[in-house]
């Protein structure tokens, strides 16, 4: 399949005909211009809305996903100082209750006795509302506003073939504010030091997959820097999901990225860098490992998400240098049969 490095500037459907990839959707865009009109492909479609909010105190994340065989809704939390952690998951047969939209700016929600999760889109904001009556750390309630306004995003179509492909939109460094209650503790998010990351995924996947993903946001002296880097699942497709965001503006990185790390000891420093340019040169130092595994016979997933700090540098399109030292974020390894 041809390289998909061209920039898309007009709205387009992801699929044509019997659910085949639309050639006009090949490429990337600064705005979510591609409509995920998935159809057919019985049990092969994968959809998710993933949110993560982070500041110097904690990481909080909520996801609604539908992978055709099952729906999976999960929420997790990490106190960065105490390392107190919880993760709660609800699984529904054949995606029951996990109805996900075709486009980026639409509200989605899930409700059960165990948890309630809603991502409500109102103008240029998204309200993340989560309520979980019981976790290992007590009751959880979150009300967090995320602001899009002038923020650009990275939308990419990754083509494995005309019948196997993925649409992904990554938003990094989004300002947010709100309150998270965990047991008897209250965590405050404010727009000066709190950042949200959004991963919108819609596609028709191969049965066996592998990926690395790294992301962080940080406030430097005069700029807000966000970084999204990926590898594995995009190899050989002519597409990648690599980008730097400076004050909400996207700088697309054409080069693929290497993730060098010790798979036997994920707490050792990771080396993450661009293969064919000098735009990214980072060390990642993990201090916490989130392990999320599921095995439902024909469907199995294993995620090792390392939380830690980044140091090094990234460059923008004009080759301006941004020094990163201690930026909070994550890098992960994911293997799946799905």
C-alpha cells in the first residue's frame, strides 16, 4: 500500500463500499476530519474513547471501548506520591451498553451498577464524569472539564490493507480543571498545571497486534509541550502517530520512532528517539507499572503501562529546541489477540 503521509484538509469518510478503506482517507490531519463510518467486518471492529488526566499529584483515566466480542469500560487512578492505585473494569457481552460515535466531537456514556462513565461534549469542552461506588480506595467521583478551543490534534489512518486499518486521533496537552474524589481524598485539577490526553480509536484490526505508545505533557518556561509517539503497530504502513504539540499547535513527525527498553526489566530507563531525524531524543525513567491483563479465550490482552518521567529534547518544524527534564507521562507495551 502507498505511503499515507499526505495531509488531509477536508472532511472524508473512512470507509467505502463493503467496509473497505476509502483511499481518500489515507493520510493525516490537524483536525478530526475523518468520519469513522465502520460497517460489516463481523467481530473485527475495534472502537474506543480513552481519556487520561494528569498533574503533579495523580493520574486518572477512564475508557469506554467496544471490540465487537465484548465491551470494556475501565477506570484507573494512581497517587503519584503514595503510589496508591486502583483499577476497575466492567465487561459486557458483544459491546452491550458501549455505543460509540462515528465522529470525534460526540458525547458517549456507559452506566451499570458498578460504575457510571460519561464524556459529554459541550461546545469546545468535554466534561468527564465518573462515579464508582466501591473501589479498594473507597468511593470515586470525578467532574473534570477539558478545553479544546484552539488546540490541534493528530488524526492518522494506518493502513495494513484495504480491509484492515485504524483511524486514530490523539490530543495531547489539553488544559483541564475539576475535582476528583477518591475515598476521603480530594484532588484538584487546574488549567495551569493539569493536562488531559485523548485517544480516539476506530478501526478494523488484525487478530494479533503489538504496539508501543509514549505520551507526556509539560509546562516549560514559555510554552506548553505535548508529545505523542508510537511504534510496532504502524511499522511498514507508511504512516505513524508521531507528533510534537507546541502551545496546542501540531508538528507532525515524519520519522518512525524507536523504543529501546529491557523487556525483562521495564523499570530500567527507556531510550525513545526518531530513527531518521534529530527531532526526538528522550530517556524515560519509570517509577510505577500498571499491568492490565485479560484472557477471554479467543480474546486476550496484556498491557504494561509504565508511569514515569521523561528527560531529553524535542524539536519543532523550525528546529527550535525544547529541553524536557522530569516531564510526567507514560510509555507502554501492549500485546493482544483480539
